[in-house]
C-alpha cells in the first residue's frame, strides 16, 4: 500500500502525550489547501491525529467522538484511551473491504497513565512510545528515534514532534504549510498552530 499523503507524529512520555500534524492537503499533484486540520481533541484528555484523505479523517473524528460521548452517558465514567483505540479499530475493520483512506494515532491520559496507539486503515492496533504516519514517515521517524527519551518533559516532546515534522516538510511534497500541535498532560490540555515561518525560526539554525 502506498503511503498516505501528509505527515502526522505522536510522542508519549511519562507526563503526557503530544500529537502533531502538518497542514497541507494535497491530492497527487494538486495542492487543495494550506490550512487542513488533522489533529482533533475528542475528549478532555484524549485526541487523535491522522494522515490520509481529509474527508475520511473528519468523518472518523466525528464518529469516535460521538461514540465516546455516548459511552460516557451510558456508563457514567470516562473511557480509557485503550477503549477509544479499540472502538476505532472495530469501526475501521468493519470497513475493511472498502476502507477509510486514513491512518490514525490515538493518544491521551487516563488513570493508568499516558498512552499512544497507532491504527492502520483496516484497524490493526499497536501501542508504542512514538509513531509517525503518512508520506513523510521516514523523514520524521528518524528524528524522533534519534532524540526520544521516555522521561523527557512534555514540552520537550512537543519540540521534538515539531522538529520531526519540519524535517518531513522540507523534503516531502505532500507535507507543509504549518503545524498543528495537541499537547495532553496531567495539568493541562491545549492546541497550538505554528506557521512555516515560526517553525523555520525554531529549527533552521
């Protein structure tokens, strides 16, 4: 299977999870948008990020958010990160003969700690400390593997995720035009958007 367009990365550390993606929406040789959003906060301490077809990313984000809100209403408790990932895995596998054109990262914090899961388009699920998806994967993952430490601070993980995406944006034609970052920690959850200029100032030295 060919790599899906765009680049998305996730990093798990002791204190939280960082999900980040570049903003370019490209279909083959056509640049459709420079402001695509591929990172989604679905619950207070859980989010997902994706590479692939924008319509499928948005659809899956809406479906899993609705499913987890219903789970909260029915059970009276917040779902674990594993529950979110497994539910999404079932949704993807049901469409295995006509799959969604998307790879997904699910990350967050629950009472058991921080978690990061990778899902392929037909629902295979892997838990790991870090991951990269999409057409810029090889460029991004090489940066993360060289510098990742499980005990690094969440803000350092955020910087590493952005550095990895910068490497992908420089060489991958389907990646570019800025970065969206979702930081989920025990103390706070926030999203930030960085322009290409912002990122170049940080890493072009």
